């Protein structure tokens, strides 16, 4: 053990069916002497959503309050709803560590009032999301899901029509691909696409250091020059609706749009309209304005032109393990009274 004290930290490992409670427990016990209680929340079997004043959380305030009731000092969770009500009901709580890239399920203002430190796990899913983005791009360019559906599900060889010149796909070599964002995910995607021989262009006014590809100062210029665009920016007030009807119209005819970042970055109504009129040839989406994707979504009627996956970009075992390890390291620092590495309050 690395703890410098015999005091056992009282931890609640509120995992789910992805970041398993046992992963959190094992990682925490590698860092410090701990009395760990485990709680399993329902995600992803039960979709996350807004809970009270927080977003993207499991509807489990009561379960969390009950599990924290015996003076737990530390909460490690991915989807637990850390609301004002939860914080007020758990006065012994001093540290919350969220096993994800941002603590959207935590009321940060209330945490400050209740003197609770809040940490998160940046970079946990960067590699997985980058790989998934490239997979989406290849699937959309070469019509892989559509041809699989025809052959495997319907027993039809009609997918051979994708070998005609008119319907055949694009290849990455020499293809102009524009990346909107060059952070932890975007930079990895850029490196992979460069290895394929794509002509990579990047727009990111906040990126510093080496850029893998041609840096463009203007988003409009990137759109005009890109046969494919992929989105890699955080959702903020500034980026919400970043790609709308005007931006899609700037893309060349037959362009492809890929989004495995956040759904509201992209205007889905404008996207559907551009696909329906043939200005875009394809789109590949892993995130949506509303999740789960509504049954009445226009995207579902465009199955021959779109690849749709249910927010799986970060779904790898390595991500769950990394998340638990990063979170546990923060618990260890807190227990040893060392500076926290990824703290927001």
C-alpha cells in the first residue's frame, strides 16, 4: 500500500455495467488503505439522462444517498447523480471522482458550497473514440453496414451494386479530410488518417504545438476544401450547433459527415435535409441531439446513406480500466494529502 496512514478511507464505488464496481475497488486498494462499499447503477441497460439539475446521470439519487449514509468520505462513480440533494444529505462526503472526461453529472456549485472536491478522468477514452471514429468513417465511405445488411440479413447479393462506378465508395488515400478539433481524440484521428495517406486538414483555434495535417484558420475554408469532415470538439455554448445548414452547404457535393463527439454539435434537421437532397452522400453518427435516438427520427429513414451506432465510441474494456485507474489515483492523492491532478473544485 502507498498510504502513509493507518486510517482507512471510506469509499463508495458506485460503478455500473461498464465501469464495474470491482474495477474501482481493486484500483483504489492499489492506491490506499480503503474501506470500500460497492453499488451497481443501471447504465447502460438503463439510459442516462437529466436528473434534477445535472445531466447524463443515472436516476439513482435515493440509492446514492442510502449507500453514502454511513459517513462515506469519497464517492467514485461514472453515472451517479451528484445533485444538491445528494450533497446536502451526505455531510461526511469530501471527495467525488467521476470516471469520465467531464463531471457533467455533478452540481459543481453545490459541491463548492458543501466543501466537496470534484475530480474527473480526462483522456480515458481518447484512443477508443479515435479508433471508433476511423471505423465509422471507413464504414460510411465503403458502405460496409449496408452491404452486410443485404447479404447477411436478407441473403441478397444486391450489395454488389456498390462495385459499379456510380455507387462505389471513396478511399482514404489522397482524400481531403477536415478535422474540426485537434485535441486528445482529433490528434489521434489525424495521425491515423495521415498513415492512410489522406490529405488531412485541421481547424482548431485552441490547439497548440504540432498539428498532424494542414492547419486552417477558418472553419469555412476547411469545409469548402473537405470531402469528409469529422467533429472532435467539446460541447459548449460556443460549439452547440457548430455545423448547421449554412456550414453543410459549404461542403462540396457528395461530402461525408462523421460525428462521434457530441450530438448537439451538429444540426440533425439540416443534416437530414442535405442527405435527402443528395448534397451529402453519407453520414456516420455515434451521438445525437436526443439519446436514445427517437423512433421517429428522420435519420432512421436514411439507412442507405447513414451509419448509426448507439454512442459506443468509448466502449472498450481498456476505457473502463483506465477510468478506474485514473480515478483511484486521485483518491490516493487525496488520502495522502497530495495535490489533486484533475480537480475542478
